[in-house]
């Protein structure tokens, strides 16, 4: 699971353009892990951040 999370983090971190709390970043990782990084990239909340 750590390997999977590291892969998700590597794909998600470049998409987050502003500073966010670690707890919010962890929630984004969890969401992206569950829906997939491709779907996360289209996530409308990400565009508001």
C-alpha cells in the first residue's frame, strides 16, 4: 500500500498548485487512490484551489 500511495502522491502533487494543509493533501490522496488519478485530475474542487 505504501508503494501505491507513493505513486498516487507523485501523480497528484504536481496538480496541486497552492499550499494546503497536510490533512487536506491526505484526503486528496485518499480520494485519488479510490477514484483514480485520471479522474482526480478532472476533479472540479482541484480547479478551485
